[in-house]
């Protein structure tokens, strides 16, 4: 089964821009995964405690032949390889945070995985990068089109980060 998936990438520790770049490479290097798009990088204030550095965020589109659960497992393995330790402070600082935002038109409600990602519709640091690489008509199951979600979610201080290409 091949599907188009969108992945949110975020970091606010240990050189966040480099963390995002390395995570992008690790995701693209997964067997059975092909990068289809990658947004600009954005700087955003943290969702949780404000006494932490700003986040760097991006969204990546991939086609893959994994199940949603297999892709989630692969993303969590990449997080762990980058030093992410789960079970810390909710919305606390992170070396790397990879969120499976959408997987085709799948809707999943389980203890391990929620699709579409439950915060997607209210997070400018997800919606604006997503809009760079996905059509505005993209239907977010149960929530409306990407264009409709953008209209209801102002940027709230979100800033595009200019990065030198290597």
C-alpha cells in the first residue's frame, strides 16, 4: 500500500536547524520512503512552558509503503537516535519531535496513534508549512480543507527562517 503522508518536524535544543536537517535526511533514507516535498523552516514560540527556547518547525511530505503504525515506529526510532527521551515534561524542550500529521485520508483512533494529528487544525507552526507543500484543497478528515483551517488560524508570531542551502 503506497500512501502520501505528512510529517511535522520540530526541535528547540542542540542546534534545532541542524536537528531538522538531519531528521529530514534520516526520514528520506528510510527504505520504502520517497520525499515528495519539504517546507521552509519556521520559528515559533513553545506551546508549553515559555522558559524554553523557541522551536524550529517544518513539514515534510513523503510517499511510503509502510502502514501508518510502521511509519510511526520508524519516526520514533529516528527521534530516539537523535537523543529524544519520551516521558519528559509535556510540551517541554525537545531535541527532536516528529509527528505523523496525515496518512492519506486515514482516520485512526488508537492508544498509539491518532490521525489526523489532533493538534493539526490549531497549530500555525503546522498549518503554514503544510500549506507550502500541500494543495489548499487538501481535506483534513473531520476538520475541513487546509484553506479553511488556515483562515481560522492566524500565524501568531510564526516567522519563516532563512537558511543557507548546503
